[in-house]
């Protein structure tokens, strides 16, 4: 595995990750304000790509078109796509979700799934089941060379565009009046309303922004792969939703982080051999041992109440972690009822078990160091990453404040 | 009378079969502090919810300065000039202290989406004015919200300061009527007295206040008038001393307490 190879995979990973992020932001923002998974969002993304492609086909742009006109058509396609897709997003909320706002959450979820099916079928009815082909004349074909690696200009464009859009979104959410209204609404809709915020307007705005981002994502994907199909948005939507959950649903920074992790994991995962992964497990093991030997005992000891703080007691707690499983198992088998000692013993045994598993996998992977994942493993890898992270952080990487409102 | 700010006119609200508020009528005059008292579950918070637009009365009407506000959405009621605090704190805890107050001004600001997108000079000016106003409001709580705390998340404040911040946020709407739902709940006696003084200062500054309170010291010390209710019905209304000694009120409290100890 060469450096060039890794760099190439990283760029591909970032490109896909950015597109996931453009979609994931829509999922996460809507979840933030409505606690609703907008299942139709993947289709909104597809529709965005279809509208852009259709506009370009309609303009008849081809290789002989002068550059200035090409740029003009490109801008036209972008604007038409953003406007119509935003309108679609706005309408979905009005038609499928708002009337059900007072109903149970499962009702809105069913409505979302229904909306997704309706949109897919509409695409088939209008455009047919065959993929729509993006006119290649407007797709930038250049390459740039970085450290001896040829990178498609389009990849750079996708990454830069996405970064700019995310910066814009961060500014809207953080710096503007509407952004404040969005944050207030997502924390406590009822209270926000009583503080003078028009929550319906805010929700519409959220759908419009999310759909605009998705439409740009759809356009970029259509350019990247050259075509789109009526069901492209299903898998992209699912991946983006996964990324949003991974990052902590409801948190916009989480959506971006989750998407990038997912995109990178998919691409690295394919090229990476087990020998490389083994090193990850080694690092995991080092971290695990650090926690078991230094951090966890220190934290536990600090829980001992002032009046019980004897050196023997502290030593007992520490030795459970450091000499686990011997002392810890002895404690668990003994009749001692002291809660802190018992909880610590159980904790120590669990940490020890985790470290043994990590070590086992490290050895296993080193022994099969040459094995590689095939590209059909891509989806499996991304969901494996999700499972692994959610096991340690059920609320997602940045998602500790979802349940905050009470 | 011409200085009637709020007129609740035989309002009724039922939940299932339960009449949480039953044919309730009262008026609040400009510059008054009125306390709404009653045993737990007597319908006080529901009355607030009727006034602030969370519920629409099943029958009856709520008038603000002579105009009906029954059936308006909460944000519309807020824009007409009624802001409130909550029995259970409902601050935007992920936002900074300053932002919480700014959200309270939301309905008052004029900047529209276009202004926001392009950050027009008009909006920037307005933003500066808002921040200045918010500073002034926070400064009404001396020593509680120094500049250094303005950018900290609301969740980092002490409990008592969070209750104060809720009042500050409500003041940001420049209300004609301020509704305070148990403003000193959970505070120690010293903090309660401080907040009571603050409520009196608000009255001095020209505010009209309707508050729900259980703390007798605060009720006696701050209110001009007391309205007692039980089972959604008004039991008594008048000067604090008279209401506190009203046989029906005493009976309601004692009766309820008797029932509580029995169960
Ligand atoms: N949304 C609702 N749905 C059903 N019942 C409700 C609802 N809100 C209030 N109630 C009921 O209405 C009655 C009055 O409640 P309310 O909260 O107004 O009492 P309160 O006077 O504020 O009491 P407390 O002093 O405990 O705050 C209670 O019996 C309560 O259970
Ligand atoms: Mg109450």
C-alpha cells in the first residue's frame, strides 16, 4: 500500500463524505426541529439531480457550446434545481407532515415513508425507469496533480463547494435571527412559540434549506457518476441518515463529522488490508489499557466519600482494576456489599474483557495481514462502523444534547 | 375602567371530563401586581396557558387591552405584548445567556430572511440595538449577569440565576403584561426575598404582573391583589390579607391538605 494509493482513497472518501454531508444535514436539521426522520429526503436529493440534468438536457448544451454559455447553462441548472427542489421540500412538509403534527410520531414516520415511495414512482412515471444521463459537456474533466497523485478537478470542486455551503449553513444557524429561531425551536418548540417565534415559518425554512443542500448534492452526484436513477436517493439517503445518526442526530456538526467518517471508512476500508486494521486494534488496546490502569481507577477513587477515604480502601479499588481479573473476580464472588467496590469490580472485568477482545483481533488480523476487503464490502463496512460507534456512544459522536429538553 | 390590561371573561377549559378552568373571570389593571393562588392542580398554570395562547378557551374570552386574543397562536399573543416564564424552567439551555434574551426580542425585530441572507446594514444596525437592549435588561439583575457570563451557555448558570434569566428573557419582549409562573419555586428564603424585591422594582418601572405563587411571604410582600382559585373556579379576590383569611380559601387549602394526608 503506497502513499499515493492512500491519498487517492482519502480524496475519494472525502468527496463521497461531503455528498453524504449535504444530504445528512437535511435529515439532522429536520430531526432537530421536529424529531422526525424525513424519509423522503433521499428522494428530494434524487429530484434535485434530475431537475438539474433535465434543465441541462433541455438547453441542448454539448461539446461545441462556448465556455461562457456553458457556465451560464450550468448556473441556470443549479438555480432551477435549487428553487424547484426547495419548493418540493417545503411542500412535503406542508402536505405530509404538518397536518399530522399533533398525531403520534409513528404516523408522521409512515407518512414520510409513503412520501418517499410516491416520489420514487413519480420519477419513474415522468422519466422512465432508465437512468437519466448527465450531459458530459458541462462536467469539468481536468485533473490536478498533488504529491504525484492525479485528482479529478470535479472532486476538488465537490469538496470545496460543500465546505463553502457548510460554512454558510453554520453562519445561518449561529449568526442569524432565523438560525436562532431554528435552535430555539429544536430545543423546545412550545417555549419558542411562547417567546414570539413563528415555529411554522421556522420549520418551513428548515425544510427549504435542507432541500436546497440536497439538490446541490444531487447535481454533484449526477456530475460525478454521469447519471442518476430513480432509486439512487434510496441508498444515498440511507447512508446519509446513517452518517447523521453516527454524528449524533440533531447536531449539524455531527452530521458533517459522521458523513466524513463514513465516506473515508468506505473508501479506506476497500483498499486497506487486515494488517493495517490490526494497527488500529493495537492503538485501541493501548487506549484501553490506559483507561484500565490509570484513568478508571483514578476516577473511582475520587468517588470515595471523605469519611471512608482510607489508604487501604483506595488500594483495594485500584488493585481491582490493575490486577483484574484476580482481585475483581474475588470481589465479585465474595460477600462484600460495598456498592462502590462491587461496581468497580464489574467495571474492571468488563474493561479487561474489552482489552482481551481488542488484543485477540489484533493478533488475528496480523496473522492474516495480506487479506483485503473487496469493494462489495463497502456497505457492510459503513454499517459496521456505525454499529461499533453506537455501541460506545449511543447518542452518536457529537450528540450528547438531544435529550436535554425536559 | 379604561386601564384594564387583561380581561379574562368566563373562560372555560376542559381536558377530557375534567374542567381545569371553569367559568373563570378576572381583570388586571395597569401597573398592578396580582397573585394567582390555589392548591396544586387548581388550574393556575392552565389559566396561564389560556392567556398565552397555548390553549384556546372552550368558551369565554381573553381580552388584552380590549382586544380578544383567544384563539391566537402563542407567538401572536407574544407579539401583542404578553410574555411569560415557566413553572418548570424552559430556557434554551444550549444557547448563551445573551442569546436567550435576544430570542425574546425575536418577534420585535424587523429584519426578514433577505436581510439575514445578505446581512444588510439595516440588520447589522438592528442587531447592535438588540444587543444593547439585552445588556440593559440583564443589568437590571445587579451582579447576576456580569458581561463575562453573557456568552456562557444558559445551562452553566445556577438554578436561581436560570430563573432570573427566564424573567429577563420575558422582559425582552417589552410586554404589556408579564406572567410569572412560580418565580421563586425552589429558591432559598434569601433568594426569594431578592426576587420579590426585583418584582417590586419591575412594578416601579411600570410593568403589570400576574404571578402564580405558593410562597406566602412573597405573595403578601409583593402583590396588590390576590385571586384564589380551586378546581378551576375563582374562590376569592381582593387584598392579600382578606383573601388569606377568607374561610373558603382556608377551607380549600386545609381540605386539600387533609385529603393529601389521608391518601
Ligand atoms: N394538557 C393537559 N391534559 C390533561 N389534563 C391537564 C393538562 N394540563 C393540566 N391538566 C389538569 O388540569 C388540572 C389543573 O392543572 P394546572 O397545571 O393548571 O394546575 P396548577 O394550579 O398549575 O397546579 P400546580 O400548583 O401543581 O402547578 C390538573 O388536574 C391537571 O392534571
Ligand atoms: Mg402550575
